[in-house]
C-alpha cells in the first residue's frame, strides 16, 4: 500500500554539486525547484560523470594516469549516478501510473 506524504512536511533538498568540481555548488533554489529541474540535474550529473570516465579511459590507455584508485572511484560515481537516475525515473513512472489508475 502506498502512503502519501504531504509536500509541506517534506524536508527541502540540498543543492546538488557537480561531480567534476566538488568545490563549487550549483545555485538551486529548492523552494522553486520543480521535478523537471531536479531530473535535469540528475541527467546532467550522469553526463558529466560518464564524460569523466571516458577521459580517464583515454588517459589510462595513453599512460597518463598513475592513480588507478581514482579511476575506479570515478567509475563507481558514474554507476551510482546512473542508478539514482533510473531509480528516480522508475518511481516517477510508478507514481504517475498510480495516479492514472485512481478511481475518481
């Protein structure tokens, strides 16, 4: 059984930071952020982490990387970003289907 929680009782989300530069934060006003903004942020995160993995693969083949642990960390970040995006997408589709199937 699905339990609905009023949006007013939910805690606001923290601003997301890009994976390639953890020192800077993206300015997202969480009060005005729509689901589309959050989803776009997740997609951008997946794109950025995959680009970093591609750069790491090229540098590894060229012999420009000495730290294999960092390469593995970047691969895991990319995997987690994809898993998070897929999970959010699946939950959104599930919620949509639940709403569509409600009897009015």
